[in-house]
C-alpha cells in the first residue's frame, strides 16, 4: 500500500496531509474473511493465468508458484483453491502434495475426493511426475490401508489406477 501527496508548502497543507494519513491508517484492519476471500481470488487468477499460458504466450513467469500453491494446500480455508492451482502446474512436488492430501485418512472424504480429482487432472495434463520412491508411495499407501474403510481403499485404488492408466497409455 502506498499513498502520495503533493509537496507540503504551508501549515494548512501539513495539517491536511497529517489528518488524511491518520484517517487512512487508523481505520480498522481488514477483516479475516475479506483477506481470505482476497487470497482465494488471487489463487483463482493465478490458476487462470497458468491455464492460459498452456496454449498462449508465456507472459508471466511464476518462479515460486510451487511455494504459493504448497502454502495454499497447507491452509484449510484455502486448500480447495490450492488444489485447483496445484493441478494446473507442472511440478512433481505439487503432484506429490496433492497425492498426500488424497491419501491422508485424517482428511474428510470430501476433501480426499477433491484431491483425487486434482491428482487425476495433474496426471492427465503433465503425466506421472512422481519418480522412484515417490511413485512407490502410491502402492505403499494402498497396501497400508487394509484396516481402513472400503471407501478409503477404493479411493486409494483409484489413485493407483490414475498412475497406471497414464503410464500404460
């Protein structure tokens, strides 16, 4: 945030600038809900830019897009927007982060399903970016789910299918 004022040339002007600055900075801070709405909107715009650059000119360069998406994925109020952004970025780190959200039994099944959709979109768009131990974790996580619900096992099986269907094509 920045403000500019004309050059102060007398006491009246100095008082006006002081009063105006005080009025603008003494206001209540932006409420949490508004900041959260702004953050979600920013993530949506970044995703739209990333999507547009897949087929159009690459005007913007987001060197730290992985960090932006990763922070959103770790924030409960922004996770859904983070999933959308992460699925549109070619990044093994983000593909792995999406997988972890889908595979985590501590998450709600609704969130896990959204993460599985984002994982599928990422794999469709960029192929399987997971390598070595990262790819092995998909199978290890399924094998460790024997005591979990059928719904959870089905979701983990779906993640394996997503990987295998892309690799076998």
